[in-house]
C-alpha cells in the first residue's frame, strides 16, 4: 500500500497561502457548530518520524478556539498506567461532547512501537488489534467523529530532514538516537505500518494516507479531509454552518 503512494505530489507556497485563510475560518466555524450540537471529534496523527505531525497539529489549532480542543502528545505509558488495561489512558483522553481531541501519536503505538522496540508478543499484538477496532467502533456508535491521518514520506526524505534538523544547533535535540535506529530499520517499520493500516481501516475509522513530502500539499490534504468529514457528520445532524467568502476569510486572516 505505502510503497505505491505517489510522494511527488506538491502544492506551491503561494497556492497554500491563498487557501489557508479559507480553511482556517471554515474549521473554526465547524468547531463552533460541533460544540453547539454536542458532536465530539477525535483526530489522530500517525506516521514516520519527521513527517510533519507536529506541524499539522500546530497549523490546525492556530486559529481554533482553545476552549474547544485539547492536544495530546502521546509518549510511552508511565508506571501507574502500565498497571491498568492498556487502553485506559486513552479512554481518559477522549473529548467531552462538542469538543475535539487531537492526538500526536495515539493508541497505535501498541501495535507498532511496542512490538518493534519493547518485545510485545505476537499474541498480544493481535489482541491489541481487536481492542483497537472494538474501541473505535464503540466511540463511533456513541457519536464521535474519528479522523485518522498517516503521514508518509520516503526513507530518503526522512534522512534529508534528519540531517537538516541536526545542523541546526537549536533544533538538533529533536533527533534522538532511537530515531536514527528506526530509520535504519525502515523496511521493518514499513511492514509494521502496512499491517496497522490494513487491519484497522474500517468504515467507522478509515485511514487517510497523506503524502507529506510537500508541506503545502500535506496541510492542504489534512484540512480538506478534516473539514469534509466534519461537514458530512454535521450534515446528518442538519447543523452545517454557512460558508463565508474567500475575501471575508482573507480579511479575518489579515486582522489576526
């Protein structure tokens, strides 16, 4: 699946800057509409190291009402979390009705990072896949909108980005030894991601593979997908806000 994705797609900075104010205003309007009708939204970002997950999160939230969303950067489970069912810590991070939760990495580490780096058994991995699908089905039935993004770049592009970050004395800390180890095991990680996507792509929680070589193309696709998904669910609830004109959106951008 991932090996046949066209990673050469791009969008110029000029085109992206022209579209950005409209996307920002539209997502802000949808955030408010979702709050008014009590529609909860969960947005997940997974993908390769240095693919742009943090950039997506920062850009999406830059013009949203901070009272309506929470960003969760997920790391390894802490000691007290390890003593509970593994999904417990994610259940506690689900948003209230009408709010949005954005996950920078998520429960998918259970079926990727843990078997690849911590020796989680194949039996437990298969149980985790069942847990994940059941979990996502349950929250979807409860009215949650689930949007899952996988940011995809090539091994060569990842290496280029690592080198660029390492050359910057203020940013070099971001590339840790384990990042380089993962890069060397690219083929194994590719296989793990392929299985993850195949086993957890469902009608209630579909994956969107985002070609992330071009920053503008990546952000454009993320915005378009999230907006379309929220509009579709709000349409079912008869609560889609009216679109504003591009000129109005650009006016809002210039005053922000």
